């Protein structure tokens, strides 16, 4: 009976350790590293560069403002969920498109400067 109990406890401990290692490999120690990993793995453009992160009216949901293909202006946005957990930072696709004020990123068509 004791052997069975020790075996069950051992399997449980191994399961918890495996879960922790799995979660740790999917999270990053810093927010910037998590965002960079998201851009590299999920944005379909080869040369996407992060310009800024715009806050929205929804908690933990942000817009990544990206510049692609050598462009001088922001030409792509990505709605993402950025969250910090006990394991680190994680960035995932957002299933909702929240409201955001992007007026400070508007570019004057004549001068090509930010308004």
C-alpha cells in the first residue's frame, strides 16, 4: 500500500514539474522579449518592425503598431493580449478588436510628418 502511495505521489510531482517547465518555455522574462517573439512568429511580414504599442479601452489588450517592408510609416496593426503570469510574460492574438485612439499616429499627407 505504501509503495502505491509513493508511486502516485511521485507521478503527481513529476506532472507538476513537467507542467511548470512547459509553461516556463512558453513565457518570457520580459515584456519586450515576449513582443519580439510574437512579431517574429506570428506577423506574416519578414521585415516587420515595432514602432509603438497603443493602449486600448480593454484591460491587457493592446495594438502593436508595425512598419513593414522598409516603409517609413506605420502600415500594419495587430491586436494582441499582453499578460504577465507567474511564469513570465505572454503575448497572444486578441479575439476582440477594442476601441483605440490612433490620432497621435496620423501622418500629414503633404509633409509626411506626424500631426
